[in-house]
């Protein structure tokens, strides 16, 4: 975006010249046009010159995919929620108060699932649900754990008799000991705002 540049310098007693004044206003209009231009204007992404970050919600380009009634936005497409923590996708019906101010509720959604069965990484950026079906011993790591807010990652684990080494520093809920695994287990890793610990809750699905 081009910065505003003065076109003339006026001093007391100078004659009012329409050409000079028009040039000044033309430059102001040009600067405003560029500031709001879709391609060259402020991106409002928090970068220098881009303006402060503005959270936004956008919906698929297909207008037929979106129905709006007071208090409800229904879409068969994808809603992109861009906030200060990053970008996520929500699909289905989103309901909120009719004044559009208070926090609404997600009535239905589908969580992304990572099914790389032997992948040692449990990556928060990749998916909230991970499935592991082991074919060898595994050393698990937790990656891209959000620094802010509260987050959960769920894992469905089939050990098939192989050994699991857990990430260091976990707080094991309940017994305080690493879980005794069965054939199929559900494990939830939880990180809470203001607490650097990561908690592990274990529920056997099949003994």
C-alpha cells in the first residue's frame, strides 16, 4: 500500500489554487482506495504495515450451501474459523444467539482423524483424534502442543502385544501410574490454560 504523500506546501498568504487543492484530495482518495483494496490493502494479519489482526469467519464460495435464519447459520459446506489461535474447519449447523454477540453452540461436527498406524508422533496440529494399530514397539511423542488455551487429543490404541513408551512428563490421572493396556484402549491427553502439565486419562475399550 502506498503511503500518503503531500502534494503541496501551503503558507499564510498563498493564493488558493484549485489545481493544488485537487491534487491534494486526489492523493488522499488514492491512499484510501489502496488501503481498502482487496489485493494491496491492509491484510489485518498482525504484521507490520498489515494492520491489527481481526478474527473472521468465512463460508464456502457456494451461496447455495448457506442458509441464514435468525439465530442459526446452516451450511452444507465448510465454515472456516480464523482466530488468534489459528485456523480450523467446522462442518454442519452452527447455532448462536439472534443478536450475534453471545457465544453460540456447535450442534454437530466431525473431528479430523489421523490413522497413520505406526506414526510415533501425536501431533495436535494434525488432528484431534489419532488411531494407532501397532506392528512394533513404539515411542510416542506429543508435538505442537498449543501454548495458549486448553486442548485435548484422543488416541485409540491397539497394541497387539507391543510395548508403548509414553512421552516424558505426563501426569497420569487416577492411579498416578502409566496405564495397563488391554487389546484396545482409549487415551485422552489434556492440556489446560494456565497449567503446563499434560494429563493422560485411560479407559480400556476391550480388555
